[in-house]
C-alpha cells in the first residue's frame, strides 16, 4: 500500500533514530526521597539491553509474552523497550487491576513472566500460582524479600543479563534486525465496559507508524519537557511515552495523580497528555476560589474570561496574535488573570494533548486563553491509538480534529465512524470472531462511536452507538451530550443518564464533594459535609443540584431534559466496579447497582 510518509518500520528503529540527537541527553526523570533523578538515552539503552538478555537467561525467546504490572516509572519503559528490541511481546496490566482480572490476562495471553513494581503488586499474583498455567517467574522492580525461588528481583535479572550478553553470539541489534513489520509488539487488553477484556494485537509497524503519523500531523516541538501522569498501561499514555522519546523529549514521571499540580510547578513542563477530568477539576477549583473572593475580583475574572473566549474564537484557535483593541484587552486580561492560571501548570506549558473522553469547549477555550493550548484528539486502542487530533494551527473546540496522515474516515448511514490506516490492529488475540466483527472485508475498523465530519474535515463525536437511548416516545437521545451539559456544573462530578424505552430521562449523580464542602462553609449558617452520604441527606444540596440542572439544560430539547435525579452515596470508582481502569463508565453495572433507586424515579 502507498503511504504519504516514508515510515520507520519498528520500535528499535524508532529508538535508534531518537539517539541520533545525542545519547547523553536526559531522558527519564523520577523522584526519589524528594530529589529528582534521571537516566540518559544511553543509560536507558544499556539497562534495557541487559534486561533483554536477562529475560533470555530465564529461558524466554522471541514472541514470548512478558506482563508489566506497575505504576509509571523508568523501569516500566525499560522493560517495554527490552521486549521490543528482543522481539518479545509486552502485555501491560493496570496497577489498579484486582487479582481476578490479572489472572484472566496472564492466562489468556500465556505470559511466562510478570514484572511487578513492588511487593504490594506481587502479592496480588502470588496466591494465584496454582491457577496460572504459563507463568514461570515474577520479577519485582523494588528490592523485596521473598522466599519463593520463582520470585526474583530486577537487579538479579540485570546481573543474569550481563553474564548472558558476554556469552551470546548475537547482539541486541541482531535480535532487533530479525523483526518484521507484522510481528506482534504488544497485546493490550481493553478495559471493556461489559464482559471480559479483549486482547488487542498491535504490531511493530502499527505503533511505529502511529508515532510518525502523529508528529507529521501535530508538529510538536523537539527537545522539550513532558510530564507523565496517566497510566502507561493505557494505550494513550504509552504511545505518548514512545512518541516523546522519538522527538528527543525529557519525560518526568509524576509522583502520583494527587501530586500532579505540585509536580507541574517543580518540573515546569512544556507538554503533557491529559484527560478532561484533570482540566475540569482545575477549572472548577479556579471558579470556586473566584466565587468565594471579593466581588470586584470576581467581576474582573469574568470579564477576562469573556475576553479570552472572544480572542480564542477569533485569533488563538488559528494560532494568530490578537490585533487592535482585542490585543490591548487580552494583554490586560493576561496580566490580571490568565498568567496566574499559566502558573498553576508551571509557567512554561505550551500545550496539553487531551483524550479519552469529551472535553468541554468552554474549558478548552479557557486554558487556551491562558496560553496553554488544549489539543483534543480521538483514538482507540485498536488504532494504536490515535486517529484524529486538533492541530496547533487550527483548533475547533467540541471536535476531535482532523484525521492523521494516511488515516481514512468513513461515516455509515447510522452515523457510525469507521477508520482505517497503517496503525489499525492485527485483530483480537484468540478471538477471530470478534476480529471479523470489528474489521470488515475492506479493512475498515468499526469504532462503535457515532459522529460526523464537518465542512472543514473535523470529526465530531456525538455518542457511543450502543449507548444511544430511544425513549418510549421514539426519540433518539445521545446520553453523552446530556451528561456533558449536566457535568458542566462545578458541583457535579459524574453523571449517568438513563431512559432507554422509558417515558422520560433520569440521572444518577455524583456530586463534587470538595467544592460543595467549600460552598457549605460559606452558607449562613455554615453547613458541614464530611462525606457523600452527608451531601445526599442534605435538602440544601438537593435544591442546589435541582437549580444547577435547570440552568445547565436550557439548551437541550425537552425530551433530552432530566425529570428526576438521584444523588449517589459514594462516587463511581474503579475499585467499586463502576469504572473501567481507563475511567470509562460501566453503565450496565451502575444500572444494576442502583436498580431500585432507578425504578423509584419511574413510579409516575
């Protein structure tokens, strides 16, 4: 097939190309005992070379599977690169996975080795030993004491690798040279909202092509600082980590999601990948602080926000500098408001690449006005993962941008989005029926998402095909659009709209605890909310939420508006089973959990 890009064909070629910019540059940064430490490109190369030989010393060979169960840290990447260079197949597992999920993946993928970050993660797997059909070793990154001979430390593997390398007749480059385009690079298990996860088979060419497609489309600046906080086990962050290596970046691993804002101020990153939830949270906190401050400052803030929206729409979305009166007003708005917002991100942020969920156009425009360009994109694990993205020179908030080079997009009559390109998966592991259902005879991948392409070639996602609600009156409702309107409120964190084959819509709501606690402190008399249960029991909160729903649904059609709501006594979480590891809502599970409460709302 003819492509517009002359592609590097595999991951070893990607890393070798990155090293042409200098092997002694810093690559991975991590914080230990309060101090940032780092590895250069050359040091990273030397470590994953020893790791690869160490795995061979344990008996692993080409095409064997190696699972990774760890939080973000340099060792995660070292293992990934080692597998890629020695033609082994990496299998990432979310660190939040419970033993049953881990057991399924290890057995289904036939993993011979699991590499865990620490004792806590290893202890999820050790009791499963009798039911793990293929697992031979657990390798633990941290130095932990275990009595079992099948559990060894990463340090021991590196030592074995050094000895193996000395006695080997082949170099790492020899193993890498044998990699073919279609060789399996990784099996990535999608965190399905129903049933067991599917193993997405991605080839070396799939991921290498997507890295290069993305840069041809985005033209991200080279040799900049990136902050990594989304889990590397997710295809979006993992692809981003490989992408940033290729363009010569320095990658700083955040200590945790809770410390992202603190780490941004320390690292002063230029770029980061993110999800809308983080941006929403920062925006909500800003709005809350403003609303609790002096009236004069609140008035200035809302004036600046309005100026920002106008300047973004007319100039900044096209990466043009404001002119005339707009330039003067925007300059003042920056000095009074937006420079402070930029400081939250460290002061040097160029752009955030947002994905994984729909981004509020208002929030995207707000941060872009603050000098932090928000580039929203779209992708799926099955597409390695990126297919569309907004570009620096043309941002359309509310869309996921144009197709990457060599990506084709097709919209079926029912609105389903189909895509194909060099980054499309090989298929689902051990699931030919599922593969045939997802990829048609012409090579199109059926995304299951509903949307359209506008006059400028920008893709707009409206909903998931399987989530479309058809009311008993025959009206089609996209729940995601209604949920976005509802969660535009700074007081509402999560919402699940229900109404299929019903007379009207209802919603399950998770309130924003911290924001409402602050709101309560400023009431007369003050109200104290220590938990979600307190919020649920409060008549004042019920009235506040009712007013918020009325205000935020004004632009929705009558049949799209919520008639009743239920405030849940706790948030939707991964641990509680309501969210997938990639934070997607398990609608069916939530509806089962709150069946009685839902039926109560339909007693009219």
